[in-house]
């Protein structure tokens, strides 16, 4: 398995970690080559250190394949210029006759013609397997260049788990809006703040909880000032394990106003859906298909997000019957996604054997 693993924590790294755990649980022997940068904020120093780590990884991979210690190469494809290194791993895998599995986590190179993405598809060849997150990603991938390679859609729901294992406490106070992500402009914290401020000015009684690491230095002071001035707002910092469960138990709706160009199928949205928590999100990547059928609201025009979110939150908070209905549809939609994802994952395992 070649790809980024925490730290730092981000969606693709978490998926890689959970994929690794799943494969081990199925009895497979797995070697890991970590290509992660040491910081989520890219600087010349960070990029240089990552290049050194990847060169070491290439050397280790060469030794593994040359000595026939691995027969399959699973690559978690980078969203940016790290795909130059991905091509090198792919070519080595082909030279030594490895089965190649490429797992795509980003729409950044699928939204428009991309030379590096085309190189990757061509280098992997017709016998490679491409793992995608949804049907829309498969369509976009096949639009890069004609390809005969197999594609398999496996939702990240397979890494989230059974919704029956989760429960959410009944609301006992004001309607609560949640934000869980890396706290930055790219992830939409300013839009979240605008929704909360707008509803507060209109006189709505509500609470708001923000969780996640602050990765945008320009946002830090603004966020902390906002929290100090808004008694109904809390910033929780990084949450994980039981603290993350408590976060989800405390909110009524998750807002996900992402502007992140790599966004594909966020684990945070799936985690909320698994608990029956409706999501209001901007369309990006696979998000529209996740929230289809009434399982939350997907806003397709990014500039409309704040007003649409305010209107939806008002309607859900004013009508408990409507809100509970959306919660139930959200649970059912997640269950359907999970069943399909598990079936596809079994097909993936069969292809490895």
C-alpha cells in the first residue's frame, strides 16, 4: 500500500489507514509505504522533506518487487503534483509484473483536462483496477482518455461502518449547527459563520459547534474573536474517538460548505449520515449523489449556500415532523450506500486473490 497516512490528518490519509485495517482483518499481508507530507500546509521545506521520503519509498518498493515480496501494488493517487511520484511507482510495478490498483480520492484532476492524470491512466495500463468513490467519479475518470481498465465504485461508507452502532441524543435545547473539518477558508468556515450570524440576527435561538484543527493561520484570530463574541458558539479543537461521538450527539445538522478543490466523498458527511444527522453541503465531487433523495440538501450554486442553508435550518427547526422525516431518510440513504459499498468491496477482495 503506497499513499499518505496520518499525521497529518486529512480524508485520504484516514481512508488509507482504514483500508489498511480492513485488508489486515481479511487476512492479507500488507506492506505500507508512507508518502505523506509532514504538514498539511505546503511550504518549500515540507515539499523537500516529502520528496526525500518518497525517494526512500521508491527504493524500498523496488526492493520489495524485485525480491517478489509483493505481487500487488495499491496506490492512493495524490491530488496534486505528487502524481509525478505516483507515475514512478506505477512504472516500477508494471516492470515487475505487479497487479496495479489505483484508488482515486480527488476530483481536482478530473474536473478539467489534466496531463498528469492522463499519464497515470496510460502508465497503469489496461490490466489495472481503478477504485472510484461514486458513479460520477467513474464517468469523469473515463473522460480523461479512452481506457479499457476495470473500474470499481466503492463508497467511503465501507470505512465508516454500520449505522446501527450509532445513536444520537434527543435535542434538549436550541437547534445546533455543527462544523467538523480542517478549519480553513477552503473548507468553508466563513460560510458557516455567516449562516450562524445571519440566523442569530433574525432572532433564531440556536447553538453552533466548530470542531477540527485550524490549518489556516489567517482564520485563527477571526474564529477565536467570533467565539468570544458569540456565547452560543463553541470551538472544540481537534475531536476524535469519544469526543467526536459526543460532537455528533450534540448537533442537529452538519454544515459542509466546502470550497476545497480536492473534495470527493467526505468521511465527515458519511459519519453524520450514519447517525441520521442531515447535512447541508455545497456540491463537489460525489456529495450530490450522497445527499440525493432528500437525505439532506446539496447546494449546486456555491454563492447561494448561506441563504439556502438559513432557509433550510429555519424550516427544520420550526417543524419537528419535517426534521425527523429528513433524519429517517438520511439513515435509509446511508444504509443503501453502505450495502452497495460492501458488495463492491467484496468484489475488490476477490480481484486481489
